[in-house]
């Protein structure tokens, strides 16, 4: 059973899944005490992907669950927005006031004036996605969820036709693992579990490709540090060498690729020297990497979400996946390219999200452009009226969204009503009119599906929540009653009932089966996972020539929005395309806002241990650049660009290359010297071709701060 396994007289073990925004979706074992509390959290040893290993921040989850600053009561703002003046109110009053504000907004400006806003604070289907059912039932403004995945998903799907790949457990049965665009030690620890197993048992080589010398780099047999936004150049040079030196599997491409001869001709000029000048690598490094993967049939290309943070990320992802096809790596166990398994699960969320009620004429607002939308930008608002009311669940846009100054300006509007359902008083909650307290994952039922692995996992309620705290589903159901749509399809079910309905609609075993067996392996057969029965395009081919405007993607903008960004500049074959923010005389540095090991987006930044381990907000700068700018280790520097500027402490280190700055985060804005966070510097212009937020793609200037 999911709650079983006595370990001593005063505790049991509960089985669940990590709810956080991470591809691993780890299977967890949670110690449960007889007084109804959780203790230690561990990875499940009997889960074939988690393999008993989880990140340290989740292992100490009790620190978060029992945090003294956790929100415990509904609150009404009594002073100015952001002033921190609150009055405790009842749940009924809070929900009544939210519903009343929504009704007033609709009467004045129409239903699109209300914009329910959410994201991945929980990845549980019921607690995350039920807000969509309310949206569609009430015809509120649509939500284009662009901020995280789109460039990477689009690039991979343009190549393969579907978002799936080899069984990720094959990383433990390979001869070479290429970890490209992800700091797995910090963000996907299970990738390292399987890669290191291959190294120990098979002598496999681990190659890491990233933009700075991070903890994953330090585990590598071959470490390649490229300039931000130049991954496609490296991929093209590797393919050039493969054709030049006979590593290319021409027979494989003849059967499985759309235009290998066209690709070969295109790559004639993409020499190692050409790529070295772009990437900052040496010709010798590029040649050595190409030879390693070219002579190692069982090479597993593990492609991460770093690709999705650059304005040319879709092209770079497509190019990296193309390497596996030129080499024919897909044919072998432990070979091929993997980014996400999101398309293998075939779970039906139509009733859960109210798809039958969705109106295609309702505008879709890009979540990444929340600052522009809330400050009246006509393009962001699709040339329609203002947003004057919001319900926010599972995200913290005042901290995590790009163009932070615009975001804060928008939230400060007197005519904008905001309700935030949260676990802590985040910087978004501080700007709200009503704040209501939310449960955490061990306090409610839900169902999860992985992206970086292959299982559907149950997350049953293991402990009772505080009596004054409510689930996301409760809030949606109660608002539906007050707004007159509780009789519409999908409403009126408990979380457990909705889990069962999703499972039944997906032809999967029911809740009780999952309660006993804990998870369900959805990994396709080897031939399908490796595309040996053909790739998922209509012609059955891997597409070296993507259709950047009309091609499929898991999260394509609606037809009313169309292709986004400078899509006309995207190349017909894999190539370096400089639609990125290139450094220039006024902005000589490229800044990336890479993930911190002890935070997950803005989650865990409230816990004492995570904050102590991270220290303080800092920007990493190479000693050469530090000396040129008279900056010493620990000095305050000011960095800025056309969007704004902020002060931050410098960390002088050879872990970054000259011309590159890294600010690991995501720290709360208020943790910074002047109360403004790193997203002051990031842009919300959409990434071609289907949107995204290029938060690692920023040109900036830097100077020593003079007090």
C-alpha cells in the first residue's frame, strides 16, 4: 500500500511523488510519525529511475512544511499595495470578495478582464490544472504557458515529430553520456545517478556541455564550456566532422532522415575553425568531442532545458538532436537523443481542464509578458481591453517573470484586483488584495507524470493540512459555486475522484491500483522509443529541414496568435543563427541567470538551510574581466542594460569565461541590495518560432559600484 511499511513503533513510511517543477518527478518515501507529521524524505529505492537518490532540498522538506512563516489564514490588504498591512478574515469572506471582484470586472470590461494565472509550483494535474476549468467555464482570458519549455520542446519536436526518446534508464547502459544544456548535479540529480553507473560498470565517458564550470562540469571526463547561445555552432561542426571523417551513418540516414545530402552540402563550410571562433572552444576540443561520439555507437545525448533559455534555443535543440541522427545513434540501446518523455503518457485531461467549454475566440495572453499585459501594452493584450482582476496559483511572477520593473508596475495599479493562493508571503502575494493559504503536496491527493523519466506516479494525501489551509481544487470549486458555473462539466468532484476520472479517461489503472503499486511505467517499446519504426512525422523521417512556421509543437500558439519572434530568420538546416542578444560596445557581457542548487525557481528560497547554503545573490565574473573593471572579490558592482540596472556582489572566479556573467538564483528580489532582483535585466520579447522567455540571453554592462 502507499502508506505502509512499519519501520519502528512510532512511524510508518508513506509513498508519494515530488511535486516540483523538475523533469525527474522523483518517487519518494516519507517517514510519518504517529502524531501525524512528516520526518525524513528519501528517494524510493525500488523505483527504477529515482533509484533511492533525491536532491537535498526535497530531502529536508519538513523544514518547508513546518516553516514558522508559512501562511495559515486568509488575509485582506488594509494598506497600500506592498505595504504589508493585513487583516485576518474568514475563508468565506475571502472567497466572497474574490468572486465579487471578478463579477465587477466582468460587468465593467467583459469576461476577458479576468486573467487566471498559474504555473508549476505543483506539477500535480488536479491541483495545478483545475484553474483552467474555471477559466473556460467563465470565458476568462486564456493563458499561453510560454515561460519554461517552448524553444526546447519546439526544436526537438521539429526534428523527431514527437516529444519522446530512448528510455532514460539507458543512460546506465551506455558507453558515452553527453549531458548538454543542463546542470544535472544541481537540477536533475537522477541523470547523474545513471550516468555514473555507466561509468563505473562500463567505463562510459561523461561529456558535459554548458556555459560555465558548474558542479556537473566537475564530474565530466570531457568538459566543453561554450559561449551562451552558440550550441548550434558546436553541433554543426560535429556533424561536419562526422561527414568528413566517415563517422556519419549514411545507410541509417538514407532510411530515416529527410535530406541527408542537403545537410551534408550545407555543412561543408561549418568547419571546426568556424565553430571555434563562435563557441570559444578550441579546434582541438571540437575535434576530440566529434571523434569520441563518432566512434562510440552507444552515445546517449541528454539534452536539457538550457536550450530553452536562449533566443535561438529552438534551432540549437534541433541541431543537437540532429547529431544523434547523423551518427545513427538511435539504433542502439544506450544511444539516441533524449529531452523529454512528455508525449508518451497519453493522459486525458479534457474534463479536468474543461476543454469542451474552451472558446477559441477568447484571447490568449502570454504568461512571459505579464509585465507588458498589466501595463497596457496593446500587443500583449491582443488589442483588447485591460486585465483588471487575477487569481494566481502556483507561481510568483513578481519574482520570476522577465522585465521585473514592468511586472511590479503592473501589480501596483490601483484598478487591478489580485488574489493569490500561496504557501508563503511571496513578493507576488505582498502585492495582492486577498491572500489565501495553500496546502503542500503531502496534504492533498494528486497524480503526476514525469517528463525526464517514464512513470505516472500517485501522490496521495499523507498528512492532514492545518485546519485553516485549503487545496487549490477547493478554491476553484468554491469560486465556481459563487460565480454560477458549478454545474458545468468537471466540477463537483473531490481530488481523489478527479484522479480516478483522469485515469479512467486515459485507460489507466484506477486510484486504488496506484495506491498499491505506487506508479505505472509508460515507457514505449524499444523500437518506438528509438524511432526504429519511423519518426513521428507523416513521412516517418527525422527532419533535418524543419518547417519553423507550420511544424507541430506540444505548446504551439493558437492560430489567432501565430508564429512569434523573428521566425523568418530561422535557418532551413541546422546552423548558428544570431537572433540572440549579442554583446556590443555598450553591453560587453553576456549574462545568464542559471539555477541555484538549493532553490527551485523561487521555491525553497524561504527555507533557512537553502538560504544558508547559497549565501547571497552574487554575479560570477572572470578574473580578467574583474581586473579590467577594477573589481575585487566581494565588491558591489552595478550591472544593467536597456531594461534597468541593479547592484549585486561580485564573485571573481575562473568558473566563468571572459565576457560571460552568471547570476545563480532565483533569489527573492528583497534579498538583493536594493530590493530588485535579477529579472530586472531579462526580456519578455518572444522566442522564435513559438514563444518562450530567454532568461539566460541578456547583454549587459558592468561597472564597480561607487558608493
